[in-house]
C-alpha cells in the first residue's frame, strides 16, 4: 500500500468483519516530537490470545475466502520502515486497538494519504457503522463523528451521495459540524 490511509481502511474493514458498530480513528502529528501516530479502535468481537499471537503473521487469516492476512503485518512493516512500530491490543469480546507510530520526518514514511476518501469509503460500504475520525496536529484538532451527523440529518442515510460529498468536503477542509 502506498499511503497510510489505505492501511487504515483495511484495518477498519477488519473491524467491520469483527462485528464492530463503532470504529474510532485517531491520527496525531507531533512535529516537535517528530512523531506520527495512527490509532484504530473498535468495539468488535476482539481476538483470543492464540489468534492475537498469530494476527501479525502475513500467512494467517481468519477469512474464509483467502488464507493470507497481510493487512496488519504490512501496516507493522510500514511503521518499522519509518523508525516506528505497531502494537496490537485485543481481548475476546472487548474489541481491538491497533496503534502504529512513525518517525514523522523519516524518508521512508508513507504519506498519510486521502483520509476523506478513506472515511467515505468506510461509510459507503458500511452505512450502519459509526465512525469517529480525529486528526490532531501541533496547533489544530479536527474531529468528525457520524453520530453527531446522524442527529442533524435525521432520516437521511450517510450513504446518500450528497451526504458522502458533504462528509468528504468536511474532512478535506477540516470544517466542524457546528
């Protein structure tokens, strides 16, 4: 994958397959510490210890359609190539948290990429899932929460093309709902 947003989307799709109703994505850019941190937290079914121990093996998968599970291992490799690492916290019945950190200025760090496209793709493919996206920098913090938007929109689905364009614009321009 050429950008971190694609890794994030892949892990969010894993969350949906694990039954998550809420996915929280946090990107924190700390220029002073020269660090970029990406956290994806879900309230899905989580993994038992045996599955968690094998989850970073690229040749292990819980999917029936294919027997390779490259997503987490590729994300971990991307972090390590950029002077960082990735940590997986999970508990059966309690969800999963993936945290990757990168040396922000590292020449091999992949660009963050198009987070607006990533968030709208997650919502288009999974309209019932709630998504919270936060992007913090040294001097600004942007937060988007589908639960707030659903309250404003009432019965209009988030998968409506006009709503998806609106969401994409909010994220690209870092505008808040209120």
